């Protein structure tokens, strides 16, 4: 499992996790698209924006390896702002390639592209 050095492990001052510490012995958790409803709490929305900002600061528009990124946190963006960068895509692989869909990400989280100080 690739560890993304310099990537924030969580949203500062919260328990919103962005990365995992070690690979699971029975394999990676599956990345599943999670529905974001309009009534989500502001803290959840801040965590999504901060995670997107961290992804953009670390990887930009280039494809990246899932590595130690948290599957649950990726799920909130998967299928919209973060998409598979390979075909076939294995959602249970630490080596799976992902990519930011910049147009959708900028539309969904404009604040994530305004600053690099989210960590």
C-alpha cells in the first residue's frame, strides 16, 4: 500500500479521517459512492471540501494511486468529483488509480480550489 507522504491524516480538530495507517490483512475496503443529501451537517460538508482541497493540492489533475486514502471519505466524492482512472477498475485494491474530475469538483467545492491551507 502506497502511503501518500504529506497528505493530512484528518481534518484538524475533528475525527474526520482522511487516511488509514496500515493495510488491512483481508484487503482494502471497497470504495462505494455515497449519496450526499442536502441536509448534511455543516461539519460533514467542511470535511468533504477539506478532503477535496487536500486531494487537489497533492495530486492536481493527474491520476493517483488510492494507497492509504480512506475508502469511506473517498466514497463521499466517488463517482462525481473523484472517478476511476483505469478500466477495469478494482474498488477493493490499494493500487487502484483514481483521478479528480476537475470540472465537477470545482463546481461542487469552489472553496477547495481557493486555498491550500486545509490541513
